[in-house]
């Protein structure tokens, strides 16, 4: 096999996956071997996070990628993106003209992996459990438009919503809406540790060391009934300490697939490799990175400080120095490929300007240089994060208006500290729960937001977000969505930086790699198979 690039059928509204650097391989392995997938995601149980993979708690892309293999949802996002489709449900839909009553009928014969039947009562239990536990991860807020849940018989579930929510079908495709067995999950308590049970395509066996999940073995669930069609009987997800260790394992053939997060250097090397045994797949990506602010903190409480940072930071230079062609500057919380996007920050601030930033600070009587610490996580968003924050520090300090230090912290300490408001300014990433503009705005700006941010704009919360959710045609929601983005650019509770592409690298006997991840960075292990190396 000696192809350089393969362009696959386009994803609606997004770029098509691109396959490159495919060469012959002697790694092969037998067709019945488990497919081993590498990741740098870390899965740690601690006093702050005792239940990292309980569906009522988990709210990051890594833990969701475990749950999506094991815990079934009523709806699922299809392989090529687009509108969600019934999964545990046989059918689902709004039954009124106001998008406030949503009814689902379960597939017949649904069973949990242990053989227990899945009933409408289990769906009601699971979702009400997530809502009542109100985990501090904030994931329950995805279901906040639910008023009551009604069941009719064993197979009918009816959701009565507080207000119209055209995005509700997407929310039922997320792991917080996952169906769990009341025998395994207590109603009033999170399930500690790394055990997970459900009715999804796989069961999972965890290998744990020092309170950290280091390997998860997924075995095809013989009781599974749903939309997905697993192309393998067993897959293993192995957690590596860094991208270099993961890359070395792929080159040696110890793993078959390398997922997030590769380093920019690894990606460039594979892009230029025309004769190796490894395929690199460039896939549509909707990941964003941003700076968050504790708007109650004295250092950044003044809007002028946040505005001045928005005016100084040069996104294009940041992306060029750190990520090259693997990312692009972002001027809104909503990525450029999502309906409703606007370049709100560019419209307000235009090109970077120290003079304009100085004027903003002078008008607010802010003494310069403003002393700040930018916090980032060392092990959650990839190895380039440290360099990214070095560049941000250089840009801000180079203006003469700021005196910035940077501090990196491992994710298991970083995330709890951020949620408690310990950081004035911090770097975060977002992988969407579903590909809609609402999911780039409400999780950060609505009540019970995922950041625990004190920022509260009543127009956004009480008028604009509900208004946008009434529109089933998302183009019709653009006016409300654009107004939200303009307010964010004006008040800067969050400062968007860039949006990125995503990549998967595989040994050349692995099939289905172009569908291994969707645009929301959902790991779809069921798409992977083992073919013949060439």
C-alpha cells in the first residue's frame, strides 16, 4: 500500500477526514486480537473526585469516552455527525408544536449486560438520579430543561420540559443521560471508583494502579441491542503518561491506535512520512481552547483588565508558534464551522494593539503592569500546553501592561481547584457534548455552569438562551446566538483562543480509523476492526 492521501465522503457542514502516510506493515497480529488504543487521558480517583466515571458525575471527554462504550443512551450521534438517532430507543420525538414534550419508546428486548431487562423506569431513575445528585462537575445542567419524567408501561418515557428546547435530542445522546441499573447505582450517592455497568455495546474491566485507571478492557456485550454494530470483539484503552510514550508504543506495535493527545511534532512527522507502517487520519474537530476568569477575583474583577488581555493577545501568532496548521485562531466561543458562529471578538477588538489596551486600562484607572498568574493543566490537553502558556506570557509581558507568571498543575489537582475558584485566570479546553452553538454557550454562561463561574448576565440566562432553544431550525436561532457572543466579547468572562483539528494514528491493518472519533471527539471503538496489512 503506497497511498499518500485519501479523501472520504464529506461530513455535512464539516471537513472530510483525510488519511495520510500509509505504508506496508509487518505488525499485523491475528484478526481475533484485541485492538489496543492509546490515550494520554488520565483517570484518577481521589478525595476530590471519588467517582470519576459515574454517569452522574463524569464531564470530560476522557471519562465520557469510557462511558460511551458501556452505558447506553436513548439517542446517539450518528457516525457522520448530523441529527441524533434512536439508540436504546426505537423512536423518539417531540409530540407538541412548542418543543416542550418529548416522548421515546424503548427497543424491545433491551437488557443490561447482566441480563436484567431495561425498562422505562430505569431510564427515569437514571436521569432523575443525575439531576438530584447535582454533582459539582456541573454535568447535570445539561438536563436542566427537564421538568418531570413520565413513564407509561415498561417501554414509554415522556419528558415534560420547563421550556422549549430544540437541542434536547442531542442532550439525550450524552452520557449523563446514560441508562444505569438501580441494582448497581444508588439513587442518592455517586458510585466511587472505576466500575461501570450498563447496556451499551461493551462491558468494561478496569486495571487500576495507585487509584488510577491505567487500562480498560472492553469486551463485546452479547446482550446489547441498539443502533451500533461493533466490528471487534474486544478493545483495550491504555493510558500513557505522555505523548512520547504513546508514540513509542505505536511504533513498536504494542498498541494499534493512537488517539488524543498527540504532540504537534508527532503529527508533523506522520504527515511527512510516506513510507511508514502508520496511517494518520486528520478528522473534523470542534475542540476549542480558552482562558477563563474568576470575575469576582480582585485582579480581574475590572472588565478593563479582561478587555486589555483580549486586545493584546495575538491568536494567530500563538497558533503559528505552537500548533502550526493543526489549529486556527478563534474569535468566539462558537467554532467557525458551527451554525450561529460570529467573529465577535475580532469585530470588537480587531488586530492586537498595545495602544488600545493601554487606553482601556487608563480609562479604568488600572495601575500597570497588572500582576497575574495564568494557570494551566500539565497533563490533560496535550504536551504543547506548556509552550502555549509560555507564548501567552511573552505576549502579555511584552506589552509592558502586564506582569504575568504561569503555573502548571496536574489535572486531578487543577480541575478541583478551578471549580473552587482558586484561580483568577486559567486555561481550559472544551470538547462539545454535541455539535450545536448552544453547547458552546450555555455550559459556560447559564446557571450551574461547568466552570463554577460567578459571572451572571441575566439577559443571556433569562432571555437569549431560552429564546435560541425554541428554534428547531438552528439558522433561525442565529440572532439570539450572535447577541450572546457579542455580550461575551464585550464583558470577557471567557477569552477564546483557538480551535483545533483532531488526529488518529493507526497501524495499517486497522480498519475504520476514519470513524474512530467523531467531530465531538467521541471515541467510537465499535468502528475499529482488524484487516490485512499491506
